[in-house]
C-alpha cells in the first residue's frame, strides 16, 4: 500500500471511528479505530494514531475493557502528546476520562484541565468538540469539591447552549444535575433527556436514563424508576455498551 493510500485509509477510519462513537455505535467505533491503529505506526508513524487511539479508549471503556488494558493500548502504540497536532487534544481528553475510570480523580482533573490549553479551538473552548468540563466536574464531585464541580458544570452548560448542539447540551446538563443538589437531580436529568430524545447520540441518552432511574430508585420511587431503567437497558444493548448495561440490570 502506498503512503498516500495508507494515509487515506488511516484518516477515514480514524474520523469514522469518532463519528460512530458519538452516535453510540461502539462495536463499529472499535473496528474502525483498530484498523487505523494497525496501519498507522508501520506505514506512517506513531504520530498518526492519536485520533484512533482516543476513539478506541473511549469505546473500550463502555465496552467493559479494563482501564489498565486501555492504558497499555496508549503505551504500546507509542503515541505521545504533541501540542502542535490537533488530534492530540482528543487524546488528552480520552486519557483523562480513562484516569477517572481507574479512580485516579486528581490526575484526571489535571489532565482534563489541560484540554483548555491544547488547541483552544479544538475543544478547549467548545464542549461540542471536547466535553472536558463535564468530565472534570464529575471527578471534582468524587473528591467532594462540590463548589468547583458546580461552577465548571455550569460553565459547560452555558458554552454548550451558546453553540446549540444537542449532544453537548445533554452531556453538560447531565453533569450539572449529577454534581448539583440531590433534590434537584431528577429535574436536571429530565431536562437532559428532553434535549437528547430527538437527537442521534443514543449512548448519551442511555446514560441519562440510567442516572434518572438510579435517582428515582434512591428516592424510594421504585415503580417510577423502572421505565427509565428499562429504556436505558435497551439503548445500552443497542449501542453495545456492556459497562452501562450492568447498572440498569442491577
């Protein structure tokens, strides 16, 4: 395969992996990401795998792969941050989410905040590209830094609503609800559902259904919790999100 053909295949596979990831087709995202990861290092160099590795990590977490195995994937490809190469902003975001999944919230917050300085135009300012503020807010809440978490989540809601993309708004509203006062969580999650319902990203829709069902169940509303949990289970199964499926089943 010529270098030009290889670059075309790697680029298209990497971009498609991220597109179908956003739509919630996790098996397809993994397949395209693996294609790009396998071709790029040998034909083009490790610097071309930042974008597909990011997709593979984010899809892998929802496909129930362990954080340790996904960290090894990053290490094995030899990919490193490069502030001059825009796809690496997404790699930084994926790595931060991965650290949070491993329970290392301090490191997650530090890495996610770095997204603001790596190519501000590529997600640092616009949560439609990188919803790093939502992810960092959830980690801040895990560390009981509730004030900082709510400030960051509110900032992302404002930015997302200003741009107007439903997926970004739904992600931001979900985070704001989860880090906000417990008494307001159900209403906040319902607002996120209203935004996501007519949009294509099924995975984000499923996450909110899970959280709403869990919130209602924790409040003793077991009958009311059943419907959103069943919806979450169906959507998570459709997306191939094995990690997410476990919560409504439980």
